[in-house]
C-alpha cells in the first residue's frame, strides 16, 4: 500500500480489500513461528511471523490459490521445504487460471490522494451532505479517524474526519471497517462575523473535515453518546439539525445521564447551572410565563414587556447575542436588528417563557432571559433574528445548563444564515444613514417647516418620549430627527433630575405616553415652529387616534385654550376634557365645577432686580460657547419691527457690482433658511469668495458666499446687536477631546435649549460689549428661589464640568465664597457617585 511519499503498488488495494472483507471483525486462530524485534517507529506493537486460520482454512494457502498474494522470493541458500514447494504450486495454479493479480487485463488504473484536499472549501462544497463510501484507515485519536473515501472506481481521497456531535474518551476500533461518510463542514467552532471579508487570498488547506460516520450498525457518534463514552459538541448543533441527527444525539445523551453511564457516573442532577435559580414566587409557572405587550425595544436582543398586572419586565432573548453598536463593522446590523424587533414586536402581544435569570455581574444588572414567541403561529423571534443574520448564538460552556430550550433550532438558524451569507455573515459593512437634526435651532426648523406642511400627514417613528406631550421623532424618508410638541394641550411637567420636582401627574403622563407611543409608527401634521426649533402639530396613531385627544381624555393633559381655539378638532379636545373632568381622572381627581383649577404658569420668574431674563439663541459645540438674547427689553421689540422691514428691503436687493465684504464690517447676509439677517464679518477668503460671519441678533455663525452678502443700509445700523456672546461663570465643560464632551454638550442643551432662563451677570470681559460670564438659573427649579441652584452647579454635580481655577473666572471667583462652597460640594458628590468624567475614578488626581 502507498503512503504520502509513494503510490500504491499494482494490485495492492485489491489484495488488501480481499483480506479485509474476509477477516476484519471475524474470529481467527494463529500460531507464532517466529517473533520479530520491535520496530523503532512503533515500539509498542509486537510483530510476529506465523500461520493464521479462518474457519479452518489457512489464510496464506487461500490467498495464493485465489491469486491475491504471491510467494516471497527465496534469497537464502537453504533448500526449499515441502511447504515452500506446495505454496509455489498454488501460485502457479493461480497464474494459469488468471486469478486475482494474474488477470490478463492487468491491474486497474487509480488515482489516490493521500493528503487532505488543497482547496478544502471547494471539496466540501462539491461533496457536502452526500453519503460517500469509505474505509477507516486509521483511528488517529479519540475523536478523529482517517478515512479513504471511495469517490469513484478510479479516484480515492484520504481525509481526516472529526465525528460531528461527539468527543471520545476511549479508543474506538473502527479500523479497517467499511463505513459511509457524510461531510458537513470545516472546523469553525464559533461564529465570527466579517472573518471571511477580513481574510486575504485563498484559505489554507484544512487539516480535517467535520462529518457523520455511519457504521452498518448505525451512527457511531450516537452509539458513543448513549453509552456515556462521549459528550455532545454544542456548536455542531446547527449542521446536525437537518435529518433529526441532533435530536437523536440529545435523546442519547439523556439516556446516558439517566443510566449514569461512564462520563455521567459522578454527575449530579442540575450540575452546571450558573444562573440564579427560579425559587420562591419565580418558581411558579405563572411567574415564569409572561403574557403582555411590548412597550420598548432596547437593542437587538433586549425588550421590555408590560404584563397583565401592569408590571414592566425587561428581558433578554435567551442564548442570543445582538451585534455590537460600538463595533463599526457591526453598527449597521445592530440598528437593523433593533428595527427588526421594533417592527415585529412593538405594541404587540407576546408570550415569553423565562428560561433562567442571569445574576448581577459587575455593571450588568440581573436580567431575566426568555424565549419570546409571537403571532398566531407562535414564532420564536430569536430564531427569526438569527436566521436573517441579525444576531448570533451564544456559545455556552459545556456544563452551562442556562440556555434556550430551542438552542439546537437557534444553531440551525445560524448555520443557515452562514451558508446563505446573510446579514453579519455576508462580509459586507452596511452604512448607517446620517440623521439631520431638524430642531437644532429656530432657523434650521424654519427651513423644513414649509415642506413638511405641504406634505400634510408624514410617516414618522417615535424615538423617545420626553414628556406627556413632547416627543423626539424620526422622519425616515428624509433622515431627519426633530422635537415634536402636541398642539392645543399642556401636559404636566416631569422632573429632569433628582433635584427637580415634577408637577402633579407629570410622571404618570410621561409613563402613559411612553407605554403607548414609544417606538410606534405614527403620522404627524405640522403647524408651526417654536423659538427653540421644536415643531408644533398633531400626531396620529393607527391613522385615526389623535394623541392629544387621548391624553386629555385620560386626564393626563389639559386643553390650552389659546392654542386650541383655531384647531379643526378643538371641539373634540374640549369634549375629551369634559369627559375626563366628569370621570375625575388623574389631574381632575379633586375637580369640582364650582372651583376649577387655574392653569399654572409655565415659569415663575423671581422678582430680583439683579437678575435678567434670557433665552439662549445659539449654542456652539465646536469650542463650547453660546449666545443669549435679553428678554423683556425694548431692543427685542424693536428687533421684531426691524426684521419685518429688513426682509422687504433685501428680498430683491441686487448686489453692487464687484462687492466683497471686509473683515469686521456690518453687512446683510442670507442664512441657510433663505432669509436675510444683520451680520458681522469675522474673516473673509477672497480666493474662495466667501465670508465667515456672525449673525449679531441671534449669535449663529456661518460661512456664506459673497453672492449671499449685501452692504448694510444705514437705517438698519442704529439698533444694537441683540445677541450677546456668553460663557458659564465659575466653571468649564470637559475638554472637547474628552469622551464625555458630547454628553456634556447634550446635557447643557437639554437644560437650556428652548427655555426661558434667569441669568446673573457675574463678570464682563472687555467692558460692556464683551463676553458675559453668566450664572444660568432655571426658574422652574424650586431651589432657585433660595439661591441654592444653578445650571452651572448642575453640570458640575453631574460630572460634566469642573471649577475653572485658571481662566478668567479666577479673577472674580473669590468674590463669591458661597457659590464656591456649593461648587466644591458638587464636585465631591460627583466623585462619590462616579458621575460623568468621574465614572472610572478621580480624573483630577495625579
């Protein structure tokens, strides 16, 4: 027989096959005539010379007579014995009869590949899932056999095969047996999205295939598992699902466990469970089964269900892992997975079975892991996610019993996704759409308003519920995100942090809106834009449900008479409010017709003369600064009058020939909303024919082409600029290079944007027209009336800002010892609670 360095001799395979079929697995008798010394390459194997009889027939005699062996040449000087002469006569007889190797037609021509295929994936693709006859040439170790695959009469391929589903702990004597082999896969014990895309060039030859080896008595792996001589390899489940192979292996494993066979002799029932046991009330079947509707999708593998008792249950899909939002290659699929769950489950009734509870670990809370099924056909949503390539299956440790009861189905779904190259397994990187913030400021919102109004009802998705009547929406077809406020009603306010106090029924209103509208598909109609860039209008669910009317009917909002009177559905609003009053719902619990509650003012402004009322007209994130307009002044009223005349004057005003603005010049410039405003030139670029300007009445900065500039007419120069550049007193935000900078900017905007605030001017740089150092105060905060609260301090307390001891504030900070003490306490509190930049420790320490 041949090897990796030489080919088979003529007739070697046929001779070996004749002998193999005759005696392998059969009982023989033998007589040792001479013992040979042990081989250097195989010292543990004893080799003897002798005679072997099978069913009373001498094997050597039978082989010579049938022509499947020849006599050895006698190279010694001894005389031929009677036995030698007899054997030579048998050989001569076989030659004359043309038996075995002495056939006249000569030996068959055959190609034998003794090494694994050079292109293993291509070979697997050609022969996968086909039953191939083969002969076990070698048992290499407990889990791998070397098989000669009989691909055809003239082509043989020798391969190494790892038995799918089992790992031996004892030698299996399949040697020289005729078997049937089904190739399933190449070794790949874990799902590695994008690994195929990352690989360059053809894959290296594989060292083995994974497959099923069928003995005449059945599946070898199944027999070993049922005998307790092997364990199931979990990641083979996907490739073994078809044909019921994995089910039979699981049943075989259960048989071995029940009988405590070999490997399971010392194993205790339930060994291996790592999760929190379902004890106490959780052990009741009623608590392990959740029936309710989905109110929120957190990610591609976590959702919140409100059960029939009204309790929120945040659950994780068992044995399922969603793509990572932090991985640039997976971020697109993370969004796709979340969107898939949103479309399938949000607002729908589901049935969830809690399989186990993962205990709290580090920063991760305790979490119920469940199998979630939905729809009339009770489809497993995790299986659907994985089959589409939008999630992968968790690889549990062998002894980890905390897993989905449909684990094998999940593995089969993943195998299908890998085979079909779907989603994560496609090797393709999707691109997330870039969302434009339509509510960035009033000017930006105005740009969109007219287009939105022309389209009437526009499909949208509720991305977040900020309050009962305030939402963050996404307009998918325009890739726009915006703030949306319901017109005609006022919902009670909710506290934005632990230091604020909510209005009565504010949390209830927000919770109702969250459960009913969060992540729902809606339609919106636009009416107007507020000063902060928020859009005002009506929102509809399921085409007919007006969200404002629903909130009023539930007693979780009141009708705002002034804004509602011009609405086409104002009567429906008033009727809904009358219904809520009659039923004494929520806000109207203590309502009597004799004494109706007077609506509270949106803000209460402290009557302190040293304070000024302001609104932030622009917030700059690149270098963090902002502009304010001082309210309740004659200047603001004059600005409104000026802008009316200004718009008429510059609507069709031609540009003087060759006009180019100069640095620091006051000009008229066109903003991105198409309107003209007063502006000051910061710098110009003659080469690009563009100017960088600041719009002096609103604080916005922009770069405009020379064609969008005009000289400022003298009659528009008398009114002083109404926007004042400002910064926060005493404190500085985290640096733009900090990973918390975007959070800090976002938090500052949430505290200030679109709100009427009180400001105390603590310092002025460069005299009266210079940079204002402001302490910003929210008049809605009860602590502000006592002088104990400011937005400056809130940012320090939340770890987004620190005390500025080296900048300009160092010049005046000593004049405010009370404020300094409050800020120092805020820093201590932020460090103790690991807020913001102090999340991983004290960043101020060396």
